[in-house]
């Protein structure tokens, strides 16, 4: 969410001479400059009573935006949810990964981004437990003591450093997919990334 200046001043800001008509300027020419300049973002059609911003007409904010948790956190539960009063907005821009809406009368903009489904590479250099050395079995013993099987299910771990044989600690990184019930409707299941620190003294995880 981003704060924005009121759109009513946008046309004057981008118009020649700040939108003021100079003495001697023909009314027809001045009106043409005010309504066709590239900097005129806000437009009002007095014939049809329509307001538009950057050629985009005014309309209710889409439900999937208004009902999102982030929107409710910023504007409150009264402005969110299926029973909330529709909030008027103008779509400023739409790209492959982002929709940008200006909330008319709220001095705020909303940017909705598509979830990134790419998975960054894990930080580890050795697969766990397959590449554990015999002198590193204390790492596996500590993890098996501390982590119940349900928490390890589907978790791919990797050892960060080449050797923990004489170390006082071990660092592992891993990734797993969340349960299907936790994924939103129509949204791909994002991977959850975890980091595990194992202390050799006391076999603490």
C-alpha cells in the first residue's frame, strides 16, 4: 500500500502554466491543452458524470483485493469482507505480475502482486542425512531426539558447511511444501524454508 496525492490536482500539475489560463489565450485552445496534455491524469466527463484516472474509469475495488488479509489489516475489518461497502477505485496499471489500483478519496494506492512460485536454491552443500560422516552422527542423533516425524515429513535438509566433525554446532537448511489445506484457492502451494541449529553440548536443536 502506498500513499498518493489527490488525483484532483494531477491535471493542473501536468498542464502548461500550471493549468492557469494566461491573458490573451483563446478559451478553445486553453481547454484543448487542459484536456489532452499527457500529464492530465484525472478526467471528469460532465456530460455523462463519469470520473476517470489515466483513461481508466471508476469502479468498485475487486473482491479478491478487498477481502485480502493485508487490506483488512490496513483499512480495518469494516472495509474488508464480502459484506463491506464497496470501495471505489481506478486501476492505474496492470502488468503480468502486478495490478495497481488508486483508491479514490482515500489518498492511498493498492498494489497486488502475483505470488512468486520460484524456489531459491538451498544454502546447504551436502544432503542430510545421506552425506553425513561417521564422526557427524551426533547431528542426526540430536535431530531425531528433538523433531517428531510429522515435523520432518517432506522436509529436505542440507548441511551448510563441509564438515561438522569437531564443531560445537551444526547448521542445516531445508524446504518443504505446506499442507494442501493451507494453500489459498487458486494459489500454488509455496515452499516453506526452515533453518535448524544443532548444539553438540547436550544435543540441543
